[in-house]
C-alpha cells in the first residue's frame, strides 16, 4: 500500500460516509478533476455558483468515469450531487490530496483506481439474507431481516437501509394483494414533496406512510391527509408505534389516524394469504421477498438492499 492509498484508508476510517454512494461519487469526481486540472485544487472554486453543491458532480459525470472501467451500473441517480454532506466531503478530500501533493507523495491515478475498487466492492456487497427458521414465529423471522438491515445501516455511515426495506416490503405486499400496477413505487430517498404524492402509497383513499421514525412533520402531513378526506395509515417499527401514538395524543387527529407495527402488518397478511396453513407461511413470505427484490431492482441503485433468498 503506497502513501496515497494509506492516506485514503485513514481518511475513510475517520469519515465512513465516504463509503456511501454520495461519498464514492465525490471521491471519483475529485480524483478525476485533479488529473484533468492539475494540482493543487482550490476547494472554494469547486462549489457551484449558488454555493450549495459540488461543481460538475452529477450522474453523467460519474457514469462516464465508471464506463472507462467497464462498470455500466448506476452508482447514484443524482451522482452524489444532492447528497447531504457532499460539500464537506469534497473539502475534506481536497485537503488530503493537497497535503499529499505538497509532500510529493500524491499519485492521482492510484487514488482514482482506489475509489473504483471501492465502487466495485459496493456493488458486490451482500445484503440481508432470508433464512426462514420454522421454529420461530413469523414475526421473529421478519425481525431477523430488520436486524440485518439495521446492522448494514450502522456500518454504512448513514444510509437508511431499514427505512427502504420497510417501504418496499409494504409495497411488495400491496402488489400481491392488489395486483401489479395498482400502485406506484418510488425510491426510498425520493421525498414526497418532490412529487404529487401525499404519502408513500395512495390506495383508494388510504394514504399509507412508511417510516422508521414518525416525527411531528409526518404527523402534520397525515393530519393534512385527513383534511383532504383521506384515511392516513402510518406503518412503522414497534418503537415507532409508541412514538407516533404519543405525538398523536396531543392533536386533533388522535382518533383519526391509524398506526400499525410493520411486523404485525406483514405477519397478519402472511397468515391470511397462507390460509393459516403453517407449511405455506414460508412460501408466502418468500413470495413477498421476491416481489420486494423486483421493486428494489427497479427503484433503487444500491444492490445491498436486495434480500438474498
């Protein structure tokens, strides 16, 4: 490992967010920029005119770099451009590169190859594994998947893997109940306010919100659903249920918004669709997961969200 690789390893260890999709995009873009423009780089000149984003960073830029390494897969739909913290990561990385350059130890081609290696590792990462244990309850088997997503989340530097998993599992269940095409699916990072959506899923007047952390903003949004004549339904974790009910207690919507635990929501459906035949429950859960994986493949760019069956 040369000096450049050592410095990058230390930087990433101190700031794990560099290994998120947005951080990987920053690393690729700035490394390539150093090769194109020459060193040293001036961080203040790498901001957009508005000052809120990294100049030149975007999907097309990142995919062009990856194409040169025979990597056709999309790393991030926005190419890290709108990722929170990209500016801070850019500035930190520029400092590292400039320091290496000043000491005569910088090898930008090695740096770019290092980031490409991290992208390959990112794409090959294994997601949660579905390993049904017939000796456990349905809810316990689901909880095992949730715990795996939480573990990935803890090691990812901030990606909300659990929230994405809950949203797409609910979407998969709805597809199987209502039929494919009855509802729209969106990436978990696509904010409702950026579309015409009033919730994660709109089903015949029911506005379904899926979240791991129902806060006051979500409660207000669900209250807005009520005012518009919709029936809001919040689906969250067991801890989230307690939090949502506590927040609702002091509002006018206390008896007008339903809150369900994701484990109960899915478990009840699995038993019903299996006609309460214990031997069919594994098959039913597997069908939900297979549908979930199809949704993830279509709506997300991070392969780690796929559940290995």
